[in-house]
């Protein structure tokens, strides 16, 4: 028995007691049109099944975000790191500050990073958005608060000393 997904052969199975089986997995999500074809033998004619639609769903993914250092100062480089769980996630992660896109990172070994410095002081609400891939659904991290402090102005203190005026010598007693 030959099993197919559309025109692609998935594999074959031996007919035993009138049945054949094949264990298969799918690399992509979506609808798959599955069928089986029997080539026949000396006692039975060839036949083919009607197509059956199998829907393969994406695996769930989870995205978490970390940032170091936190707090930071204006102009200081920080590293945003998104960790994605799922079935060997691939693709990209978009890093956001509220609705503003900060940049993207490519996933490697389940992580994506972005180095960034902030030009304004204040509290920034950061998220990481995983775009998903053929096997994993999209996911967005919880918001993480990054505090960016203003750079403190440096001050200089100068001490000017003028020569002390002569004082009369203390009288001896």
C-alpha cells in the first residue's frame, strides 16, 4: 500500500489481514490531502482510497524577554534577549518599545538578541514578538520595564586660595 500527501509519497505499508499502516509526521502545518493506493495482487484488483483531509496545527510557542543592564543610562548599550520555546523555532524576533519597533534579531539556538541604546530617559515598556515559522505559532512576550536614567552632569569644584594676610604675632606672657 502506498500512502500519499497530495502527489507526494509518504511511504509504504505492508497489507496484513486487509490493513496497512504508516506512521508519518508533517513538517508543515495546514491542510494535507491524504490517500492510499493498493497496487493489487493475483487475487485482488488495484484500488485507491478517496482523499481525506488532515489538518496539522502549528505548535505553540512561548517568548520571554530579558534585558541587561536594567536600569541603564541614556546612551548606554543594553542587550535585549528573547528566548523562544517551541519545536526548533527559526526565523526572527521583533523587539518593540511600546508601539515603536527597535529592531529585529535572528533566532539561533532558541534565542534572538538586539543591542540598543536609548536616547531618552524614562521608563520603557519592552516586548519581543516572534513571527512564527512553518512549525511554530507566533507569540509575544510579556512587557518588561526598562528604566533609563539621565546622565548626571559632572560638576567641578575649584578652591582658590589667596595668601593669608599677616597676623600680628601673639604676645608672649
